[in-house]
């Protein structure tokens, strides 16, 4: 007698129900967070652009329009007249200050950036006795405020006969400890040791390897240090105030301050100060817009092998 065994097929696993609606994939809280972030960005942009908008509209007013408080309207547009008076006042002393600022900021930032990049490259790629201790001393220089160094630098400049000369402002801005630190960080991230070894095998000296290979690879860091130093020197006020007494050597920051001090007694200085301040912003905008492509190139430097 044979027994018959009946087997039941195993039950198929049931698929969980899938929700294909867009609301499930993107919860409402995400939209709220995006709206909050966009709103915060708009408020930040408006906060930062507000002084610039005021400067643009106020530069078109005469002294009466500025003192009347209607600076945000273009009624009584007289920008050409303000520019003419700005160029004529004091035999064009404003544009002499403008050239002085370009010399201090452009030349000083260029030389300072080259020194910082070379120092950062040396700290990163070479081993020498007391390297880390010396680099620690450089980092300590970052903690010292520039205003605390103004009086010692004035005494040194007085001993060497540099007070009231271009060199009194140019020489102190050639040193930037924070720029050396940034240059070392960029050198470690952008310059591979293998590229330098290949250059040495091909017969290149250390100076040639730095100039032809290292400096080109670290160009985003060079531009970063340059822009930081250019902005700092362009807006520098206390050092020229201590070092200079001849108005022909003034930078824009000190010259506009002198005019603004006279504006309380002579209101006709107000349009000159506002229009001069508007023109003073132009080099900073041009520098950032023209050099930002080096930052973009640096961000994608390691993305393609």
C-alpha cells in the first residue's frame, strides 16, 4: 500500500506597496527648508548690496540732495558734474591718490604674494633644521594685530629715513604671515612631489623647478593670497596715517578721510567723498571678477586624471 503525499507550492512573497507620488518622494519639509535657505540668501544679498546701491545713487546728487535725505532717487542726476568737480579739485589730487593706492595695493600685493608662495613652497617641500619652530613663529605673527605694529614700524622707518616716503607704506605690506600659511597648505595639496622629482631628473635646478612647475601648479593659491593682500592694502588706513604727512603720498583711504573731516565745515565736500568712494570700489570689483577663473580652475584641478 503506497501513501500519496501532496505538497502545496510555497506562497509567493508579496511585494510591498510602493508609493509613486511626488509628495512621498519629496516631503513638504524639504520645500520649507529650501524656501528658508533661499530667503536667508536673499536677505544676506540685500544686506550686502544695500550700501553699494546707496553709493551709486548718492554719487549722482549734489550737496543739497544728499543733505535733503533723498539719496535713493535719481532726481537731479548730476554724476558728470560730480566727476568733473572731483577731477578739478586740488589740481586733480584725487587721481594722484588713486595712482598711489594702485601702486601700494597692486605692487605690494604682487610682491607679497610671490614671497608668501615661495616661503610656503619651501616650508612644504624642503626639510631643514628648525623648520617647524620657524613655521610656528610665522603662525604667531598671524595673532599679532597690525595696529600694534604700527608704532614700532614707524620708529624703524624714522631711524632709516623712510618716513613720509612711498617705501614707508610699501615695505611693511610685503610680509603676510597668514599668506605664508595659506601658501604652504596650497603647496601640499596642489604640487605633487613626483612632478618635482621628474623635473630634477631632467636637469632642472631648484629655482627652475619652482618657477616653471611649482608656481604654475599653485596659481590658485597665489591668486588667493594676492586678492586678500590687495584688499587689505587698498583698505589700509592706519599705517599710512602714521607714516605719511605729505598729501601727495596719500592713498585713497587717507585722502577721503581728510575730505570727510572737512565736510562738517564745508558741505560741498560730501559729493566729492561719495563720488570718490564709488570710484574706489571699482578696482576691487575688477580684481575679483577677472581673477575668479583661477579659483574655478583650482577647484577642478584634481577631478580629471
